[in-house]
C-alpha cells in the first residue's frame, strides 16, 4: 500500500518534470502560436526557473504550517489549472503569467512530496521512498518530454500543456482519494535556511551548480531550432533525439553514484564537467550528421547527469546537520542556472547567433571545470579527497 501511495506522488513529479523539460521540444511551435520570437518564447523557461528558485525557500517557510495533504492537493491542483490556462491563453502575456503560476505551484509541491513520502514509510525505507518520488522526474525526461513533443507536433502545442494538466489532475485526484491525512511538520524558518549558505565553501559549491546548469540550458532550451538549422530535423525527429538524451541521462545518473563510490565526489565531478564541456563546445561540428548528433547528445546526457549525485554528496558532507536544507538550496541553484542559461541562449538567438549556442554553453562548462580545480585546492583535505 505504501508503494502505491508513493507512485501517486511520483505521478505528480512526472507531470512537473514534463512541464519543465518539454518546452524545448515545442519551442518553435509556441513562438508561432503566440506570435513572438524564439528568444521571447525561451524567456518562458527563464521566468519559470527564476520563480521556482526564488519561490521555493520562501513558500516552504510561509506555508510550513498547512497540513501536508491539503498543501499537496492545493499545489498540484493549482499547477494543473495553470497549465490549462497556458493551453487556452490567447496572448504571450497570459502565457507568461501561467508559467509563473505553474512554477510557484511546482516549488511548493516537489519538496512537500519528498517530505510526505518520507513520513509514509519506516526510517529504514526512507531512501527508497524518496527515490521513488523523484523517479517521476527521470521518467519525465525519458517518456514525458518525447510524448509531449509528439503531441505538440501532431496536434498543437496547446495540447501539450493540456497533457501536462491532465497528468497533474490525475495525481491530484489520487492524492485526495488514497493518501492519508498527516500533521504538518515543524516549519524551518526562512532565516535558518538562509544561514545554511553562509557556511564555509557552501556558496562556492552552489555557484558551481549554477554555472554548469547555465551552460547546459544555454543549449538545451533551444535544441529544437538548433537541430532544425544544422540537420533540418522536424518535431518527431527532435522527439526521438530528446528520448535518446533522456535514456542516456538515466545511465549518467546511475554512473554518477557508481563513480562517487569508486573514485570520490571530486573526481566524478571533474570527469563529468570535462566531458560535457568538450561535447557542448564541439556540438557545432559533431551535429552536422544525424549519427554525429546522436553520439554527441547521448554523451552529453551521460556526462551532464553524472554531476548531480557527487554534488549532492559533497554538499551533504559540507552541511551534515541540515541535509534537507542544503539540498533544497542546490535545487534553487539548479533552477537559477536554468534561468540564466535560457536567458543567455535567448540573447544569442535574438542576435542571430544560433551556431554559438554550443560554444557559449561549452565555455560555461570550461569555466565551471576551472573553478572546480581551484576550489578543490582551497577545501579541507577531508573534502578534497572525498
């Protein structure tokens, strides 16, 4: 029974993950639909990520006293309504408002669902419970994004948002029917959360998360027009590429855990950053053929997703007394990187520099790699060798 409840929560994170990543696959169609440029459409990713990054610690603190089931249903229901609004909006302005609303709801749901999952099982099973809920995000990359892109190509981009709204609606109904009522946990005050990043080396490590995510999303946000220009790929073909990227991301996520256990977090991060810097920096040359694009994007999926596990491992070692808070900050840093990367890519697109996406994205990864070497040398020996 516990596992079925966890999968209901995972359906919610599946909807959220699809919403975050699918925009890359339908970007040109959305731009045409609301009569704006590609760079303006890419700003939808920026505003979503900024809202999530800034809103997550604030909303988690202000809504900490609300019962968990009520908070989950309210957040996911609001997320579903925001996507219905996005599907029906007649103008870009209203689409932008819908994305802000969806991001705020997602910023409430994700950490609440993780905490709720941990309360449903014995302490010894808590890790697997959290992994089950977060598996929804990984599944979104592999299944949700290609499905949403195909729906947007065959029907309309509005149906893609409708697809996400339906998933979130089903998860909301499941939470109402099957999940038990639980009391709200003791809330963590906003100032307590903020003080975590004042600890030695924490801000540096979060800056690294921002930088490498920025490099990735400079390219990922505009991968559809990039592949169309370099190879002439259409929507269904782009869906296949995104599916391949998602499958390789799953492989990379697994290898990240193996690499930490065998080599330590520092070496795993260095390896991952080095490979992803090379892949993005040479994408303009490798993506000139279909097989070249498949190879490069597959390697990007593996190397890019190797990074999260060792980074989380390192941050939890830096702040062992408040692991939830530091991982929440890492999530905010990830979304800040998404916002910065999509904004940077939008700037390049606006100035007709589509072919520069890989160079600039790879440059961000090179800078992250350089800082990784520099900051590792300044960290305590117990951290540097971990």
